[in-house]
C-alpha cells in the first residue's frame, strides 16, 4: 500500500509516507501561513519521494481535536487531494491513536492536547480501549474524574504543559510517559490503513472533530 498522511500543528507540518512498506517522515516549521506551508510542503514532499498522487492508495489526516484553524485547513486539503485525484481518504482522532500504545501499557494512558483557555482535550484509555468520554476540561477537573487508585501515564506533546497546569505536581501514582511524547502520526496512519482494509472510508460529509464549540458558536449560544 502507498499511503500519504499529514498533520498540521500551529507551529509545524508533519508529513508521512508509507511507500512499498517503507516509512518516510518529515517535519517542517510553519514559517508562512498555515495554508501556504501545508500545500507547498505536500507537493515538495511527494516529489522528493517520487510519489505521484495517482499512485497513492489512501490519504490520511488528523481529524482532531486540536486547533480549529489547523484542523479546518488540513481537512480541506485532504478532501481536495482525495476528490481531485480520486483517492480514498480516512481521518483519525488523534487521541484515539494512543489506544494502540496503551495495549502494551500497564498504566491507564491519558493523552492530552493543550486546548488553550487553561483547558485540555483528553481521554483515558485502558488496554487499548477508551474508558470514559472525550474531555475538554481544566487539568484539575480531569484529575478529579480520573479512575480512582489507578496508575496514570500522561502522554502527548503537551504532557508537560498539563503538569505545569497542576502547579508542577502530578497526583500520586501518575507519571509522564516520555515514550509517547509525540502524537503518533505513523500510528494513526496504520489505524487508517486498517480501517481502509476493513472497507471504511470517510464520507464526503466528514468534518473535523472539535469537542469544543468555536468562539463564533459560543458567542451565538
């Protein structure tokens, strides 16, 4: 399978290509506006790796949660490539990608994404399965509703921000899991490939997964 995946963060673009069973990864700083750097980066990355769009079997991207702007731009780009080149597309929840890691983790895994406004997008995972709802809460509130008397491993690129939000002190039995520091683009690409093999693809109506309402929606509420 030839699979191309990408993720757009506020400060960087992550690109991933599975080409003839070889994994190729690249990260670029977002020095220009997000839409410009993403489209330029995709074009150059595919050319560098001699991968024409027409030879791709699947396009994958991060569904969210995360930055409203970044998710909108990334999903629009993925849909444009998918529809323009007639390539199936699958988007994956970034938090869910950690479930694959938690199958081999004795602790409960808590991936966190800084949602700004002193809140975090998060979810608890045990043995590969989500246990509880997706959350958009302050760090203290997440701790309050956590499984009692359980070892919890906080992971994700914003794990240290989460600890700082708790005045630098995690609860007893909690730890930062450095082996899960980065959001695993390769892992959610594999999840997309598995879904595709099972006959799943995104519908044309699929949009980003926000959890939180946008500022405009909150203003109108």
